[in-house]
């Protein structure tokens, strides 16, 4: 199937590793020209070089911290400058700390809001003038299946990511008349560095091992395992591509059936 991505220009944030990296790689494999973001310029360059070697396609960097308002404009401007425009934006950031409700003070909540919600809003706002010049503009926010089914020990993520889903759906309604699509993809447990951290936190809390916690979590999936980053990226790349041109306002879980709801 031709995803019609060849020559399209994409900015992917939080893309030096994990799910963001997997999506950047998937887009490049489809012929997309990609600018990838990381707050660490060296990590961004390393990831870009690796993807370029694997695909032969141009891969650029747009370093900066998406939780820092002053960096957002620089990130988008750098991507647009190197790509010559923008057709695709995937907003992604690291996750907030794990912990119970009473373990977080106001500063922790405000920091999480900057990272998990404001970063998406600011990136979209900065990119909109450039996306409006594209005939195939598409925005994909990366959230979590926790917006449909809260995950124990992740009160910050469970709460704040819901705001990003609300923003995504609202923008799909507001800007659909301009031909700009907005969707969100909600990953479940996927084999990434972030999940390794969460399993380590659970092991400390439960006085078990990381291996024990991973085994327990895998039992929640009807498929009996976690996803690979590539499995997640396959879905995200399709959803953000022109091949999905009539899909907007969708909140799509990629969770191996872990969400028990029928909605």
C-alpha cells in the first residue's frame, strides 16, 4: 500500500529514542524527509545519522526542550528551514514521574503540565502557519491508553494526558474545514526505556524484581506480551499519512487489547 509519504516533510519531537524514534524511522522508510527533535543535540544527531544510514533519506535535527516555551519556536523554525516547509507534525514528549497522588506537590503538577500538555499545544500553535501551506497537513499527538483506562501509580499521566486528547479532538473540529487533520495515538505497554523505568519503579514499590513486574503486566494483554516500538510506529505512520486522508478526530489505542472498554 502506498502511504503517499514520499517527499513529505515531517517534524517528530521526542524522537532520539523510544516511540518517537520508531515513528521517525518509519516515516523515513516511506520516503519522508524528517526533522527529529530531542532536548539533547548530540542524541538527536546520533539518531538522525542512524536513520539516514538505514533509509538513505534526508534526516535533520531540531534540538530543544519541548517543555520550555522559549524553545518551541526555535524547534519549529529550525525544522521548517531545513525541510523547506511542513506537512506533518507528531508531538511527543517524555512522561512525568510515577507516584501516588499525595507524593506530588504543586511544582510537580505544574512541571508535568508543561511537559505533557503545554508542549503539544505550543508545538501545534507554532506549526499551524506552516501546516496551512500544505495540501496534506496532518498532526498526530502521542498520548497514552491511560486516558481511557487509568494506570495505577501514574496519576500525573492519567490526569494531564486527557487534556491533550481534548485539545486534539477540538482542533479536528475547528480546523477540519482547512483540511488539517488531527488525531491521537494511545500506546499501551511497549518495550521502551520509559516502560523499563516504570517497571523499575513498580519493583521498588512492590519489593519485587523488574522481571516479575514485566511478567505481571504482560498478563494484562490478551496477546500476552508488550508491543515492539515498530508495531506502534506502523500504526502511527499510517494514521499520519495521506493514505488516512478521511480520518480525523480519532483517538486510537495501540494496546494489544488491554483497554477493557468497548468505546
